[in-house]
C-alpha cells in the first residue's frame, strides 16, 4: 500500500521534461532586460503590469502576449541566455533531461536567422550539460496557424542543422488547424529522418489526436486530454504505447479545466496510459515542472506510487536510448529506496512500477 506523496519526495525524485516551449520560459524580468538591450518597446511599461496581463481566457489570449514577448529575442546570446536559464531552473528541480520545443517561425518571420536561434540554443545545451549535469534535445515546432507551405520552407531551412534537431512538432492555435493540414510536411520530415510529435487534444477534439497518430505518425501526443472522449482511441494509444505529455497548470490557466481537481491525469494513469507531467510555458502559467508536480499531487491526492510512475514514465517516453533510460530508472529506484530507508515510513511497501 503506497503512502500519500510528500513535498520532499516530489522535489527529490529524478525527472525528465518533455513538453516545454523555450520561448515560454521567458520570464518578464528577462523580457524587459532584452527589450532594453535590443531597443524594443513592449506594450506594457513595467514587469508588474506585464505579469498582471497573464490572465488568460483561452489559448489565443496567451499566444497574443507570448508572441509579443518573444520579439525581444534577437541575438544568439539572447537565445543562449534564455535556454541556459531554463536548464538551470529545471536542474534545480531535479530534472536530468529535457526535450525542448522551439518555434523558428516566431523569429525568422521578423528577420532573425535560423542559425542564430539554433546556435544559441545548442551552445546553452552543451554548457548546461557540462556545468549542471542536465542533457537536452531540441524539437522544432511548426506554427499551425500558418500555412503548410511556410512549414515546408522552415523544414528546408533546418536541413543544414539537422544534427542539432531531434524531432519536429506542431504547436500554436489548435482549433481550426487540424493535424491533417500538415500531413505533407510531416511526411517530408520523416523522410529526412526526424522523429515526430504534435500538440493535439488540448482545445481541439479527440479526432485531432487520431489524425496526429494516423497521419503524422507521432511518437508522442502533447497534451492529449480530449483523447479520453473516445474509448476506442484510448485503447489504441495504450496498445501502441504512445505517451501523453500533459501540463496541469497550463490546462488550468488556459481554462481547459476549471479546477485542478478536474484534471484527467488520474484517469489517464488508471487507463494505463504513459502519461507524464510537464510545465509547457512556465513563465506564463505559474510554475515549472516542480510546481506542476506539487500542484497536481495535492489536487488529485497522488500517492508516492503515482509519483514514481509519472517520473519513470517521463524517461520511458523520452528520446533517450535504452541504456540511458535504464540508468534513470535505476536512479529513481535508488532515490525511492533511500528515501524510505531514511524516513519514518520505511516500513511502507511501494511498487516501483515499470
């Protein structure tokens, strides 16, 4: 019988983050600093005024501010500083590996070179691995509110940097922009050797999830909440072992759910889905991966066994190789064993899961 999870257990357990937009880690203070450095005028005059605008009714409300702030990123050092700051924060919350989304079109459409973006991000990744002990991979996302021809152009721009990019993804405004809109560019990406993921089933219907699986051949579904509306689809996702990268605080702030206690994560676990906890755009949604774990554990009364499963799922669902996955699974087992040996609950029996 597993015990209820505790804050120190949640904080200490090794984690992997799979759903994080690097532009969504741009804290207001950094946005203002970059705006000053790059001679850019923001819509809001102070950090406090900007923060007060983070009161969203839906995904589009958030994206409007997200793109405005992202315009402060101009130079390679800007992208380096942004990425290194995220990786430092993630490592402080016991994240050992992160697979990071970036949106080149957000920047190239205003004149920033593709090389500027990926070189800055890559330098931060290398330095963070050496100095902090956190590894990372990059996932290039296409903006779904733009047309597929723009996505194909972006894919072609990425070819010289393919060795620095592990997969492609699909983000931005979901409703009205189904995965099928991007079937051709995903086919080209797969032919080039990229793995694929896609945002689906956050605000879009469960049919968007099915399209992402059938037409885009994704390795993971980002969000996927509304997949639960189709029992047959859920069984298919379980059978194919397609992970879901859910983001509790994002779902709450964007009103995908009204209360964290309504979040489907517990149901996802019960169905046997490979579900993971992530932070999405933490600078806007009230917390990084640690805050997401703590908040959802409290809201759903998660047990230590649930937390172990979620942590192991995050590595299982990653693009790490099998040797690396086994290493991190062992690291989690060692943490759990040590935690209960050194606590008053050492007699508690806990299944270490997969």
